[in-house]
């Protein structure tokens, strides 16, 4: 009997936006799409967890305070993650920052300006990456 082929993962989008506030997701998505990025949105950590297990993303733009599965728990639930930018209206506790460790490449405080958002995403995707 032959070997079973491994499941290949394809890159679904440049950015996965995870936020429980629909207006915030929509605004960030519109800004990033206007800058040429492909975007997928998730309304909570549970949905994002499923998406991250199914497909690859260039980076994750992640709210920390969400119902069901918060951002810190989402990060801890996955072994491999693309670069993560945390965006939150709240300051993170020292315990939360310690739990996130080096998995987070940048922290943004809401509200985030369009320029700051695009610049952070370009940085997370790497020099010369993206559109």
C-alpha cells in the first residue's frame, strides 16, 4: 500500500483580522484592501482558530479581549503561527505579555490610524513583502 500524501496548506490571505467588533474588522479590512492586501476576517478566537488550522496566512491582526476564546488563549492554542500584531483598546498586563512572549511582533493601541495600520502590517509581512 502506498504512502498517504500529506495535506498541503495553501496561503489563503495576507492578513487574518480577528476582532469581535464588526465595525473595527470592516474598517481595518477596507484600509488594508485599499492598500493591496488580501484579507480574511474572523469574529472571535474560535473562528480564527479554525481558519488558522485550515490555511496559512501571512500575518494575524489580533484583538486580545474577545468572548469565547481570547487572543492570548488563541496564540497559546497553536504551535505554529504567522507573525502576530496585537491591537487592543486596553493595556496588556505583564502576565499577558509574558504569556505571549516573542510570538507578537508589535502592539497597537486602538484606535489605530490607517497609516500606522498599513505600516505595521507591511513590517510584519517583512521587508519587500506584500503588495
